[in-house]
């Protein structure tokens, strides 16, 4: 190798025949020797070697054609642990590799950051830890959807504040990704509508970690409108009163108000009177010549002041002007209510600038100047106003300005401004500001006359979003962070668009870059398009951008430049829908790599076609995924079971460094400004393994699949397949007009953010803490929405009256919901009537007779026979308990029209639903595993699951014997 080194250093290898010969010698050398040699070169010498490689091999990276591990460490500058190295090392030598793998993730925010939830509420991140909640998920076409999310403590680590040119700012850790573009300056074409481009053309890079975002160069995607489902209503006049009190209201001790005579003052006086108060003129101090009318609000009844009570409830009583904030409960309001708050606050502290002409060098010339602003000396209130206006679809710019008081002392104010014609028009559309409406109308007219405006902010952005320039990325002292994981989309949208498969993505880049463009093709596949675009290609974009590799990567394809100047698509993604066999035909290349992600969901139809695609010498396939926990004989299982066809490299949770004790390398993916850490931080945790086995049982199909990465074969039959349970738990919220957001009903006792059907039948299921159970559980089914409303354990559950009282509280909540939905059918409550349950049933029935409630109370003895003919839906159950479980099985079975039931329950309930087995007795009837046998397997009593079952189960009416249709929902 010394001759090669000498040639590289002294013989200009890019231009000599000797260099070509030495290049081929280098490529033929053993991998380890080649790595050592390349590592010994300085940057200039390495550049010359790569130049020769590009000329001789068609690509500068062809020296790593047989060394994917070296490509990852030398080119991508990343480390990994033993199993991914084993997979990558096997790729050049095997036609097919199958990797059944265990379950694993997280993006982190500072603990004290405010996070907006799907119902509009704004919550501190630390308060979300250990809970399940809903956020607004985001898809790369701009679609916003309600998604379930969880939060857990992460670590003490460096955090960064990112600020854009509009003043939007959040604090996240260095690994937290944002949707980013690079601002490239092009020519300045004039558009057909008279507008001009600023010359900036956003080139989309996709998800980029915060640590890699460069101020004044990079753009981040931000929403112009966040579509929360908050739809609560306040009594008439309350929202307007809050706006006035936030603006010119005096709330330090008593309630006061100061305003110029006009529409705003008139409305405030009318609101005060309507709320049961009256306004009196304050005495002016000597020498006070202000034209403002200064009022004090007092109650009309002794000892009562309703406006003061509202201010106390909203948390602004006792606050100075610099301390006021929009109260927490206001964020869940309907947009009309939010607009009323914003309009009255703007009436007090807003300003509308309009100028139609200006004197320039003594000559008057026409101008079309217009902008709208709100300025106060309270940064928190301005930030609240910015968030509120984004909820209404009016994004503005926040900035700080230095002012001087009348005595010359400086002070700082904060300003929110909009000046584009489209934003001013939208403001006028949604905001009613009694003191400023005429000026706003003039601003709309003047702004609309502008002939030119900048359009670059909307180029290559989804509808409803815009690009903003990153003005600063500031590292802050270490903070404890919270990891937030959002179901399905793994992204969320708030002030920014933010995101939440490593080996496969690195294999893609290795194969595509170490073969000449035109000869190579990499195809990625997953069962659904969402999995293609959101999982594997997110990692591809990140790794490609971080290593500054050649070519471009967009949502699902990678292009490399050819020697003739045009771009060649060397990699792309497609979905493997179960019957789309034509989509995987006609693909032929000299060098082909097929990457199958989430391989457990690939159908036999697609899988058989993939076999034909990888039948040539230059083709390879890498299939990775969790073994299906509820399907025997899947295509992926067949591939893994045929050693003559594919090399199988299973990765169980116990193989990961955190569980195996392997000395894991330092993570180089997160290096830079993030504190050094090992790759175990990104892998499955030992605590998760322990908890999963405890919840599901060692022999469960779920544990075999998700923990041990095994295909459950010949095992016991689950009553409720895990896939069905998971699909019901993660199904999207309906968008039918017949549904309404739960918060929109204005019920104080309802905290959920889900959609509920109008006129839906409401049913409760009660599992009493007996028969080995340790919890009282009350479940509720509202149409197709099933939730757990109450769980408690302890000695209080031993008293039937106390238990009945708890059920009565849930009945009253349900009756209020029934009235709000306009449901005619009475509330129906099914109670497990074994043991203590009989007393609970009797007590509730007696209370019903006394008029305490209007619900129907039904005792269900699950040890009784079913009293009706079996049918195909419920598989000939033996007892009512068996029928109850099998009825749920029928409801969860997927149909061509989506899920029949939405499970919005906690992880423990889901685990209990997945746990029981089923079999048949000597009479040929279906029997569900008893609680006693479940305890022998180390599982707890499924109290929560059986309460959920009771809520949807309808037993046969008394004295009904045969030939009656079964009612399962």
C-alpha cells in the first residue's frame, strides 16, 4: 500500500494511468487494509483518491462497494452496535436478508415549554409526563389530524432556542427535527399577476435536527392556521369582557376600565350591566387632563361583583398590566369566542396605520402603506396573542422595541404586526374590534392596491403553511427534557411543524452511492404509503443532509447527477398494498436493492412478486419488521424460515446493548452541540421489556413478537387479536358531519378531545372489585367511542353503597352528555352482578325508582348460560362471559368500511384486552380463558377489559330462550 500512498501524494492520480492501476489495486485489497489506508490520508489526498474512483468506477464512493460498514463509519461518520453491523456486513454477500426485529424511539422538548393540545389547551410539557393526550398531527401534504400522544421524562441535556424572522420561538433539544428548506437565491421573475419573487427559492431538505439548522440560511415551515378541535362556549359576553380586561382593564385590586368615548366604551358599559354590575366614574386627580373615561366596576348587590369574580376565575385579578395572560380555560374555546377576545383586546391596545400619500422632496406622491399592530409592555401577552391569531389563521410578526416614557426613561414594549394584503384581509374577516373597525376596512382597501408582493414564503410549501427565516439558534443551559411520541404521524404542529429506520436507510445510501448512476436502483416498500414516506425516508433525508452527500433527496426519491448533466432517480419508494401486484412489476436494473420495511404486513401476493424481482445476480433484498403477532404463515415468516433463500438475522429486545450488556458505541448521529451519549439512548429500554412481559405474559403472542422477535406458531388462540385491538386504538377520528368534538358540547365534566356522534346511544359497563379483581372500573361507550371513565382500588370498594355512589356520579355525567347530544334512548348500565355486584345493582335500581336517575340498570351474571341461539359472529359461546368476549371480537374485526369501535383507553386496558386465550370444550362450544388460569400465567385480573366489554355487551332479556337474534352492539 505504500506505493499507492506515494502515488497519491506525488503522481497526480486523477490524471495518470498509474493512478488508475493503483486504484484497482486498492479496491482489490482486503477491506480492513483498505480502511486503514484511507484513514491515513489527509483531506487533500483523500479528495484525489475519490476523484480517481469517480473516473474509474463511475462514483467516488465505489471503494466502499463491498463495505457498507465502512461506508457508514467513514462517509456518514456514524457508529452503530453489533446487530446492525452484522446485517450491513452480510448485504454484499447474500441475495436476501430477513431481519425479524423487536419493537422501539423520541423527540424532546424542555420541561417548561408550553405545548398546544388538540383541544386547543396550552399545557406545560412536564405536566404531560406519564399521561396520554391528543395533539394535532401533521402529514407532509399539510393535512392536520387529531392523534393520540404520550410523554415521558427524557434526560438532562443541552437545549436550544430557535427563533424565526416572525418572532416565533420554541426551546427543544438538539435532536428535535423541524421541516426545513435551504434558501437559494435565483433570478427575480415577475409573475403574471404583477407580483415579484424575492429571488429566494426554498429547496426542501425535509426533517432536519435542530442542531443542524443554520441561522440566516435555513428556512423552517410554520403553519398559518392551526386547526384545533377546541369548541367550548362561554356565556354570552364573557369572551368580550375578558378581552377588555386584558387590554385597558384595571385588575390590580378592584376592577376598573379606561377608554376613549366611542363604540368600545359603549359595549363595555353594556356588558357590565348585563353581567349584573354597574360602572361609576373615577375621580380624576388634580391636573389630569386626559380625555379617557376612567371607570370603576362595582356590583349591584351587596357583597357581589360578578365581573370581579370572573377576573378571579381567569387568574387576572391582582395582576398588573405586565403580568396578564390569556387564561388556560380560554384556549379550549370555539374560534368565534377566541375572535371576540382578540377583537376587544385589539380595540384597547391595537393600532391601524394607513397612508395613501407621502411628501417626497416637496412633492406629494401616492402611497399604499397599511399595517395592523398590537403593542404592549407585556411579552407574555403578545406571545399569547400571536398563538391565538394563528389559531384564527392570521400569522403575525412579534418583535421588541425600545420606547421612552414622558420623563425620558427608557422602557421596552412588544409588538405584533401584520402588513401583507392577505393577512390584513384575513384579520378583517375574523376580527370585530368596535373601536377600530373603520380603520381596519381602510387598511384592507389600501393594502389590496399594492401591485407587488413577495411570494417566496409560499413556494414549495403545502397550502396553509409558509416558510420563515431562522434568525437564531441559541444554546441554553442544560434542562431536563420531555420526550413526546405522537401516534401514526410521529409529528405535530403548533407554532412550528415538528417531528418525532436506521439500518435500512443507511443500506439505501450505501447501495445507491457506491454504484454508478444509471446502473443502480434502490426501491423501498412498506405496506402503506404513510409508512413509506414517514418512516424510512425520514431517516434517509436526515442522514443524506447531515453527511452533505451528493444529489438530492425529496419526500420519497433520491436523484444523482449523471455525467451528461441530467439527474437520474437512483432510489424511490412505493407502497405494497395487498393486491397491488402490478406496482411491483417491470422493475429491472443491473444493480438492484429492494428494501422491505414493516415486512410483517406484506401480503403473499406482493411477496411472491418480490421473489421474481430479486432473481438476478446483481439483486439484493433486505426485509425488516416485527413478526405479526396474530397471523401464522405470513409471507415474512415464510421468508425467514427458508435458509436456502434468505439469511435470517433476528434482533430480539435482549440483543440490544441496554439489555445484553454490550459495550455500545458513542452515538455519532447526535454529535455536535448535544452532550455525548451512547446509542443505547435511542434503543428499547430494559424497563419496557419487563413491563411488557408482566402485562401480556411470557408466552403471549405479543411478547413473542415484540420482545423476542419470534413468529408465534402453533400457540394458543387469542380471543382479541393484537392487530385488531391496536387498529381500534389508533384509528383516526371520524370527520363525518354527524360527529361533534366533545369539548364543543361545553360540559364541565368532560375532558376528552374525541369526536362523538350526535344522538348516540350511551352505555356504561361496571366491573366491581370482586372475584379476584382489585379495581372498580367504569367504562363508557358513546356510539362507537369506548373510554374508561373511572378506576379505583382500596377498601372503599368493599361497600356496595359507596360503589353505587361512584356509578351514580358517572350516570349523571352520562345524562348530561345524553342531553347535549340529543339522544332519545335512556342511559343503559350493565353491572357485573357476581358477589358485591348484586348489592350495587339493587341499590342503583332502587335509586332509579326514587327518581334519583333515569338510567336502565342491568345486572349481568357472567357465569350463566347465554339463553339464545349461537350465531357465526360470536362462535357458539358457552357462558355469558364467553359471549361477552366474543361479542367484542365481532366488533373489533376489521371490515371494508373501517373500524366499528374506537378504543380510547390506556395501555393497561389494551394489554388486558389482548391477553385471554380461547378454546373449545367437549360440547364444541367456545370457552374464554378464566381469570384463575390467567393468574397462573402471571397475569392480573382483566377488570378494565371486562368493564369495557360490559359497556358494549347486551345480554338476552330475561326469560328469552331460543331463536332470538343476538345483539352485540
